[in-house]
C-alpha cells in the first residue's frame, strides 16, 4: 500500500512540509491553503503529489484544505502590507520599553487571527510586557520568536563575497554544520574576515566541496613526503586537489608540478 503526499513551501528557500493532497488535482507552483500549528496558511506546491510506501509514513499527514484562488493571494498581499505597518508600531514599543532586541519581520496568518514577530538578540529577552501591549493594541494572538544570526541573514538577505545573493535566502532550506576543518581541507586562509559570511558565522559554501576535497586529499602525498617521479626522487612541497597535481622539488632544487598519476610513493 502507498499513500499520496505533496510537498509545500511557505517561503522562498524555506523548509518543505508534506501534506495529504486530499485527491485534489495539484501541480508544482499551485497555491494551496493548509492547516498548520499557526492556523491556516498559504503555501506553494514545490513537489507534485506522489506515492510513498505506507511503512515510511510515521503518522498521518494533514490534508490540504483547498486550492488557493486569486482572492487568497490578494488577501495575503493585503495582510503583508498591514504587517509592515504593525512592524513600525512594534518597533516604537520596543524603543519605549528599551528592550535589547532587533526586530526583523512581522507576519499574519491567513485569517488574521495570529501575528508573529521574529527578532534577534544577543541574549534572552523578557518580552512579556511587549506581548501584552501588542495583544491589547492589535486584538490578535501575538507570538514573538527569537532567531539566530544565520536565520537573520536569511530573512534580511543581501549578497555574499562572491557577489551573488546569499545562498541561505536563495536555496538553502536547512543549515548544515560548517567547521574550520572544511576551510583547512580546501587550503583556504584561516582569516575569519575571509571565510565568514554576512551573518558572522563560517560561510555555508565551505561545505559544498568539502567532501570532494577530503576524498581527493586522501589519495595525495603529504607535504614533506619523499616520492619517486620520472625525473628522479623528489620531495612534496605542495598539492592542488582540484587539479589533482602535486608540486615537488627535485634533487637539483628545481620545482615542478606533476599529475598525481606520475608520482609514486
């Protein structure tokens, strides 16, 4: 037995959530209304309905409520404009209460019953009074959610050192761990200014080729290792994993770059 699922995304480069298509004729890029923990929300189909084995499903998926129409999209646009105004008012309250937090965004759910604010801060913030004021003024359920520096960069956007839009706002759906070891494996300068993104954390792109570098370097001789070449014995003084070449110094002090296959060790 197999069950049908459909992949839905709520934001650009956001995480994909799976739902029961409920026998609706859905295609990629269709807008749908679904029930979430925050109430009804508008999402976009990014994975067309497809079957999955029943034994791979841990619990029943919530069903897609219905296809969204032009009026739903228009309504969301109105709520987005309203959220911009609310964001300004919330900022004023934060200043009045002198709270050490940076307001990032505001968002209504589709029926306007819940208002969610995202913010960043260096430490935990007691925002109970702020929630009380917001609830009283806007007469909706208010939720404040603190996010990390990477999520902040994803929300605000910008451009990376490569000159292209940030990966996190373009296509990264979930943040994978990035370590300084990845920079070392790729022979990159360990200057934090050169390997950190706009979020202040190590650049996500360090992980893109990390496994490839690690695999190639395992096949290459170490710097300082003695090797044999067609031109005689030599000492390894460097290597280029991407070109799969080895830089060696011959006994006559000449330095040459050779393909990995021409070096024996």
